């Protein structure tokens, strides 16, 4: 099982969109995929068409309960946290209750490692786990980074995108030295790229010069079908499989497979 955290302290760069569409693309390739909605805004949960508490998810438990549980979660109880969505990928869902969790977590001595422990218990059930995160470096994001083998950083081609990458690299260094030495950078994925825009091209050139191989060769283009698909609670691969967005995410998933295979999970990526 490879655990990949999607992170960038900036909001609106495509973390949730990448989690959803890479997850579905890998599931189409025959992998067993679990997505975890680690953001109290619960955009990923709605994108997958899951409403906790409503049919057919009446009995679904949500991520906040994993963080709040005083006992280890195993056996039959563990099953109650995993929903199978219409698209076939599995999900640990969230709702607003997750926003109250951080406050409580501070008093737990193992506060950084709760998610990691839970995922260790389902190691054999999935090939890829994607952890979506909120746009900040709070305890929810720290938990996701402590649980991960690698980090994928979506960026939009803007003037300040490099600053965001520098920040996330510093965070990764800190997580590595304190809790999770196996954490590597899987890569930086350019999103909402428009080749017609000079700024997009310039920023991509700068990113390539600065990041080298850490920059994905695949770029996700700005594509209306991608934005529309979330409103329809379908991945872009289901919403319009001939769209540019569907093709981009399918190609990015292929590159992700190559990168996870080459990096071999526990080895450090070149960054
Ligand atoms: N490649 C794309 N083309 C068009 N719209 C996109 C693309 N990627 C993301 N979006 C839109 O941009 C907005 C922010 O994306 P989102 O994945 O929610 O960002 P984040 O999770 O980082 O906050 C959403 O409305 C989404 O539909
Ligand atoms: Mg998001």
C-alpha cells in the first residue's frame, strides 16, 4: 500500500480535484483505491456523492470519530468508516465536525500519529491511499504527512507558486526529522495550466528550472469539464471521458504509477 498526501498550504490549487481524479484513474487501472477527506470543508466527500447520515450512507462513520476515539479502532468497527462510492473508489468521509477535532487533539500525547495508526490497520486492503488536506499546516495536515510515504503538491502556474513549494518543503523536512523519516516528495503537479497564457508558460519554465525531475512531466490543463464534474458529483473521467481533463488525469495517473514504482515507497525521492 502506498499512501500519498496531497498538500499545499494554498487553497484552490486543485488538491481535492487531483485527489478525486487521480484516485478514480488509478481505480480504472485495476488498483484498489482509498481516498481520505481530511478537510473539514468536506469537498472531496461531496465530489464523490457521499452524504454521511443519508441513504445509502446512514451508518457511515466519519474521520472526526477516528481522531476522537479513545480506543483503538479495529475489526468490525473499522469497516464502518469506509464507504464505497458510486465511482468504485472507497472513501473515509468527513463533515463539518472535523473542524472541532484539532482543539481536542492537542491534549493527546500521540496527536500527530492518529491517522497513521488507523491506516496501518488496513494496509492489506488497498494499493493506493490518497489523503486530501486543508489549506493550512494544522494538526490534520500533520497527521496526513506523518501517515504518508510521499507528498504530491498541486500548484497553479502563478508568480507565487514557488514560494508555496518552498514552504511545503520546509514542512516536509520537519515532519521527516521528527516523526516520519520515510516521507518523500512524489512530485509537483501543475494544475489549471493554460498554454495560451504567457504567464503560465513562464512560470512552468521557472518551476522546471528550480525543481528539475520533481516537476511532473504531465500538466493538468484548465478545462471546463473538470470544474463542472464536481458539481455533478462525478470524476471528470465519468463526467466526460473524452475531455482534456479526463485525458490529463489519466496520463498523470500513469506518471504517478511510474514515480511510486521507481521511488519504491521507503526510499527518498530526489527533490
Ligand atoms: N484543471 C482544472 N480546470 C478547471 N477547473 C479546475 C481545475 N482544477 C481545479 N479546478 C476548480 O478550481 C476550484 C478549486 O479546486 P480544488 O480542487 O477545490 O482546490 P483545493 O482543494 O486545493 O482548495 C474548484 O472549483 C475546481 O473545480
Ligand atoms: Mg480542497
